[in-house]
C-alpha cells in the first residue's frame, strides 16, 4: 500500500471513477461524504474509498486533494478546504488540484482565494478530457468515451493535463501517482489547463447542444426522420456523433449549464469574443435539466432519453407544454 493518500471531493461519477482507479493501484483514497446523498455514499462504498467525518480530517490525512465537482461548486469547494486548513491543521503542505470545468479567470480566483487565506497549499490547475475511468471489459463504456481515453493495461482513463508548479517530486510516491494518472504539466501558468478544457468542451458539448436543439425542433415540425435521412447521406459523421453524444447528456445537463457559462466567459475574456453562442447552449441544457421527464434521469439509472429520437420526443413535448402555458 502506498504511503500517499489522495482526497477526492466529491464522489460524483467522475470523482468515484478516478478514486476507483487509484484504489486498483493501491493508492489510498479518502473523501468527506457528510451531508451527501445516498447515491453518493453508495458510489463511495463501491469505489472502496475511506469516508472521513470532516474536511478537517481530510486535510490532516491527505497530501493531495482533487476537486472534481460541478462547475458551480468549484469556488465553494476550494473555500471548504481553505477553511479546514486555516487553523494550521495540516501536517505538511497540501497539493490542491482544481480539475473542474471553469474559466481561467475562475481558476485564478481560486488560487487567489488560497493566497488570501495564507494556508499551506500548492495550487495546481487541472482539467479532465474524456469520461470516467472504466475497466476495459466494462460494457458500460461507450465508444465515444473509449476513443477519447489514454490506455492503461487494464483501464481506459481520461487525459488529465495540468498547469502550474511542479509538485509530484515533493510527494511520497508522487512518481507513481503521475504515472498511473498520466499527469502532465504542460504549462507553468495557472489557468492554462482550465482554458484548454474550455476550448475542448466548446466543441464537444457545444455540438451536443446544437444537435439537441436541432433534433427537438425537427421533431416538433414532423421532419425528424427526413433530417436523419439527409444527415446520413450528406453528413454521416455528424449524425453518428449526435446519436452517441445526445443520449448520454440528460443526466449531466444540470452540470453543463454552468459549464457553458464558463466557456462563454472564457471566450469573452481570453479570446475577445462575444458570448451569445454559449449562453444559448446553457439555455439548451437548462431546458433539459428542467424537463419533467429528462430532468429526472440519473447516470446508471436511465429510463428515458436513451436514444437520440427519445431525447427529441421528450424535449419536443416538454417545449410544447411550456409554450401552451405562456400563450
């Protein structure tokens, strides 16, 4: 068993996947599930992760903390860790890696948060490109996820580019952690990894938002079947991508609302663009998250929206109901 202990906040689908992978490599992993749902506690137990009773114990026991939360919770999670460290409770410097889908300026604000708190933290900017780690024989892994993963002998794992200070050499078994997760510091600038994630997600999830809106509108107009025929003849790759990506989106839509807003913020602040495209994409995902059918979908417990056509049907019906209420 490694002497390194990694804290993961929190145990969502991605956090639990990374934790489960690290446990398979004999890396100790802990979290704080206080106040979390039964689904979260169940994922934590399945990942063989130690459940600590407080953030205080987490920073006392873990040399590294991975923040893997919905974008709207990124700053609050960093504040939790800063508060836990503020009493000087950590034995040594803690490495805090923010791996959330946020704009570079949001990431830099988190770094400033730790500086102002004057706590013993090495702050690293990170991002996750790809889906949660899965064993290669796991039939739940989709082809689109597998295509975006790096390879391990037994696992398919996402790419985890980092930016900021070098830290692995200062950790016990840091070389193992870096090797197992394929950690790569490609820039010294905090914000670079977050910017990379925003640019990548703008294409991947931006396409999904456009496809979702297009197919739901086609369903409302009665031209969905003909749209698919035309796409298959003229743009078969786009149809194939839509059929893979759109059905997997509904359980994640609530998280992607804020992510689209962060992408828009990135495009404005870092690229000089106006943000309406991604404000619109955020609106698409909010419509899915608020939908009375699709909004109830959870990863691993799917019943509706498991095909492109059914997503279109659900949304078309939901949008029509909304329109009738406002007419």
